C-alpha cells in the first residue's frame, strides 16, 4: 500500500505524521521523505545503534528517483532505505530545493513507490495542483492531508482539497481516497473532529473524504520517536503513537485492507530486502 501524506501550507505536521504512521505498526514500512522543496528527517532522527549518530547522507529520495527512471522493481525503494526501527526504514529527503532541480519528472518515483513490496508512507510536504509530486499523490491508495484545528487552517484545507481532488481524479481515472487528519491534543480530539467535520461537510470534495482522523500533539512523544524509542509498553503508549495506531487502522479501513498478518508480512519484508528477486 502507498500512503501519501501532505499538507496545504506551512508545517502542520506532515513529516511527523508520516514517521508516526510508519513506526506505530509492526507492518514493515518504508517512510519516504519526498518533499520536492527539501526536508530534514535524516537530521531529526537518530540512526540505530545507540551512538546518537545521524543517518548517512546518501542514499536519499533523489537517489531513488534517479534509479527509478531506468528500473522499477518491488525491492527498489527498500534497497535505498536506511534502517530505523525493527519494522521501519527511512528514505530521507534532500536538504534543499535546489538539489531536486535535476528531477524533472516525479512519475518514475511514483511508480517505484507504488510497486514496492513493502508498505510505503510518502511525505510530500506542501502540495498544490501543480506540485512536482502530484504523480505520487495520484498513485497513492490514500491521501492523508494534515492540518491544524484552527478555522483558517481548515478552510485552507477545504479549498486545497476542492482544487486537488479533480486533478488527482483525472490522473487516476478514478476519485482519490482522502483522509484529512487534524493535529490536536488528545483531550479535545473528539470535539475538534466534530468541528472539522462540520466545516468540511459542505465541501465540493466531500465525496472523496473517507472519514476524518487525528494525530496527537505530543512534543515528548515526537522526541522519543525521533530517538527511535518506539518499543516497549511505555514508549508504544505515548499519545502520538497510540493515535497513529488508530489512524493506521482507519486508513486500512478506508482502502479495504484487513489487519496486518505478521507471518505474511515477514515474507514480504524478506522479499523486499532481497531487492524483489525470487
């Protein structure tokens, strides 16, 4: 499955949401930082090993996008990913927008992510109908649009979704599946979702919305996640990861995917690690 995570403007939490969706499940997942304007996921996260080291500078999403021009296999994305947690690998983004100037066409990347034997969560950052990464959003099984609960932010999301939905539908030849996600403290999540639902109900794109989700505003949980502290009862039960686990279930339901099978998943992960070769 390919999940595209994006936002309308600013930094409401698309990267944090993407990583949380990856580490909050036992399903082997590749988190790909595919924001064409650059990102810093490799700087935020600590490479495994307990030495506090950053991830190596390469490969990045640009490495993956370049190789996808000539060859797409089920294991390509996994072969360019760095180990992060037991079930999660990361393909970090480039640091600046100028570095992506050589990638004129992001369709090969979209095809590589879509073909991956492992589940992929692609962080697209800010998106609009002319974004370079529109092919990735169009190829996704579900598009997660992250916002904040403020009225202005939700109205911007509504406008963006109304403009984006027909563009994606035209490329896909089918309506997209969209799950808006609100970043909010746990204690008010219920009322926030009700409020956001009322605001989005009149939208011309309401027909593509497959429910509204939320992700916890949890700075302590974010810090622990970046450090790779996602195992054990204490860390797995941070508000951030608990909310991400519920959101994963909601996404699966939206696209008709059943619960993760650990035995089948282990076989798929081994296949991906071998480069998709039998």
